[in-house]
C-alpha cells in the first residue's frame, strides 16, 4: 500500500512549509534516509528524508508551492503501484485541497479572509509567486473602506495612470518615426531613437516590442533573464524591509583595544584544547554582551503596540551565513552560561545550520544579535536590527593602530564596534552607555568574574 509523504512539522511554531526543491523525480527509487525534498519556512530550509525504502510514486505539491504541516505532499510505494488520481494535498484539519483554488494563499490567510467575508481575488499577494499571506489580508482589511467601493476606484485610477504613462512616454520621445501604420511599445520607441532605426522596417504582425527591434537590428540585449531567488532570500528581504520600516535606527561606533581579550583567548585556548573546544572572539563577545544586557534591561527588550516588554534572560544570537542567506541562531540564557558552554552550544548551532538540521526554536526568541564581519576586513558598518529586538552589535576587523598611551604613540590592536539601536526606546545616551560598558569589560575581562 502506498505510503503518504507528509509536510513535516519542524518546530512548535511551524504551521506550513514550502517545497524548495524535490531531490528525486517520480519513478525514482530511494532508500531509507535518502533526501526526498527540501522544505522552506520563513526562517530556515531543511532536508526531508525518506522514512522507508521505495519508489516515488507521485508528487502532489510542486516546487514553490505551500501546504500546512502534516499535509500529504506525495506518495512512496512499490514499483508499479498506482495512486488514485483523486488523491490530492489534504490538510489535516479539512478536506480542502490547497491546489484546487484559483488564488494562491496560505491556509491562515484563507481562514482569516473567510471569517471577514473577504474575497481573496481582490487582494494583492506579497508572498512567493504572488501568494497571499495573513499580513496581506490584515493590511487589506485595515485599508478597506466601509462602503467597499474605494478599492475599485483605486484600481481604476491605477489603470488610468498606467495608460497615461504609456502615452507620455511615447509623446516624450523626440524625432519619432512615423507610427501611423505600426503599433509600438514606449520602450521600442525609445530604443528606435537611440539606434536610429525606422520602425516601419521592423516586420511583425503585432505590436512592435523592444525584443523585435533588437532582433531586426541583430543587437544583443545585455540584460540577463531574471532569476527567482530562494525562499530564504525572499524571507530575508521581507524581514529586512519590515525592520527598516519599523525601527527608526541610529548606529553608534566606538573603538576598543583588543589586547586583554586576545590574551584571555590565548590563555583559555590552552586549557580547552584537550576538550576539543575552540574558543572564538565571538564567544567572548556573546558572554560580555549578555552581562551588559542585564545591566541595561531596556536594551534587552521588545517594543510593540506602545508596550515595552523586558526579557528576563539574555538570548544572544549570532548571525551565520548559509548559502545566499543569513540565519541567526541564539544561545538561550547566555548570561548564566560559562564561556565553555557558550562555545559548545554556538558551534553546535552553526553545524546544524550548515547541515540543514536547525530547528525553529533555535532561531526564535532572541533578545539581541551579534554580527561579525571582521574576518572580511570591514572596519565599520550599520547592521540592521533583527526584529523584534531593539539593538544589534556589529563587530569589525582587528587592526594594528597607532594610539596615544601615557603621552606616547604606541601600536595597539584596535577594533570598532557598531551598535545599531531602535531610537523609539534606546536613545543616544543609553546606547552610548551600553557600548561604553561593553568596551570596558572587553578591555578588563576580569570584570566577568565579579
């Protein structure tokens, strides 16, 4: 009997997933443990392995499509076994197919729209492939006028503006050729002027487009075809845009001498080497930041709906590159852990990211983020806050620098720290004091023992 392949639930907060890529095709034979497909959520991309040996009989959810957790996305069975054509992607809570709807929308968006009596066809989706998200429905609800007619008016005005733009673009083109007997696009008209081409010589049965003009003149279009970015990159783009629009940010930069921190690391490395623990500067920075966050509870907070939520513990995240994206796992209760524990946990989280086994729980709940670009030679930058946090620390390269000590110029290893803070809560004085305290401890690590 055919075995159901289900959309996995990779964490407590996961409600749906998107097929990023099928690793096998229908008819392929797989072994237990082989990767069937990769699934993407808003925070991560994980590989899903086959639970048994068999043949991939049918793929129900194509790449780029979304289904709720525990929904059937395919079937695995014996060679030659048939799967009923009526089988489809079935939600665990309803018998409604997610592919039999005209509008691409998430289950939560459909449920909310139905409760509000809203037609999904009227909503512009901002998700992958124009998919309507819950936020899209809420935004539409908030903007919808009482009489319900303003939306149509806006649509008509937008259409009219688009037509006027085409007309203006055509009229503005100087020395236009005679277009009395040929239909053209505004871009084609502009290009004809640049190439000094007569539109009448371009043979086409329909409207002359830019590509027709290029082909007629044997001119190569230097623009490469657009490529669809990964789900992770789309999620990052959405989150960074939201952060930029939400938080009025200011970045504060201060230099710190690294001599004491380097000495501490060298000293501890010798003691940790036998336990195969590699202590990095990131681990030391995370420990120091965790201590300072508890001294500045407003920085270790979240802000929403005019309410400030102070967090009891410092859950310090570290930005980690993966492929064409960036993920931020965080060490929970970082202030309570030793440098050894922070080093072990951080490296385990990084390994899980690189292997695709990181869970949503380890990517959520952070209260502060550290982003280190020092290894790339960056000496100053303005990191973007990882919402709903209120600040992020950018760590720059260590550089041997001439400085004045006791009226003498000496060479010291210096490093810039760039703190980006949400000015709604963390004003300039608080940010400056926070950064000053971080530098004080880095230059005197013995304070960690107090």
